[in-house]
């Protein structure tokens, strides 16, 4: 029902939608206009490949907003995105991110644990803003998430990367690549 409403709305109909569900309903979601269907639980590699396919690696001139309170994490994500053609802006917390979000971004890399306004508050406030072209969002956080939090975030974002993992940098890079293919 939500997918049909999105596709019937002139302001939203061109946003690529990926359906991630526990149900086996690939045919009806694609016939309603979804770009892809992924069966939960979705593997990071599978999600990134799907995103790369949707963006068709066309990142030149695309804009990304990196929202993280840690300078090292902002720099890492920024360099990674710049290397594949994104124009980058940064924000040190969710409040700064919300102030910038109306400038129009294709992608947001979002930390969850930040001072002033955390990533959860950012996502909650973002839902209230009527953006013509909402960005894809990748959560990049070290926060320990329970199953309920992961499920909620997966419904609000394109993917989650755990910063504490040894291969977190590669995970983030792969997720970005899959979003832009």
C-alpha cells in the first residue's frame, strides 16, 4: 500500500525504492514500481550490490552529507565518498545535519551516538521534513544495537555498518558501492 502511494505521488514517484521483507513477495513489489526486492535478513554485500545497480555508478555531481561527531570517522567517510565522485559536506551532530539537509543530498552517512542531537533524533526529525528527494541513508555507528533497534533502523535507512568491526571500513565502502551501482 505504501509503495503504491509513493508511486502515485508526483514528488515521490522517482525515488528508487528497495523492498526488504521477510515475506516472499518479489513479483508484486516489482510490479508496483520497486527497483528491487530483498529477503530479510539482508546481507550487507547484497544490499550494496543492489544500491550500486540502482545508482548505476553515476556518482559524479552527487552530494553526500557525513554526520558524525568523530573527526576521524568523518574524514574516512568523506575521503571514501570523494574518491568515487561525491561532493561532501559534514556535520558534527544531528542538529547540524538537519540544518543542512534541505540543501539536497543524495546520500547521508549517519552516526547514531552524538552530542546535541543523536542519529535517532535526526531520523525522527527528518521524517517530519518534507523533502522533494529524500537521501539514501547509511548508518555508520559503533553503538550496540538490539534486534528491535536494527529492525527500526532498517525501515528508515538503506543499511547499517558496525564501526567496531575490524573490516568496518570495507563494509562501509562496499555499502556505498552497492548504493551507487
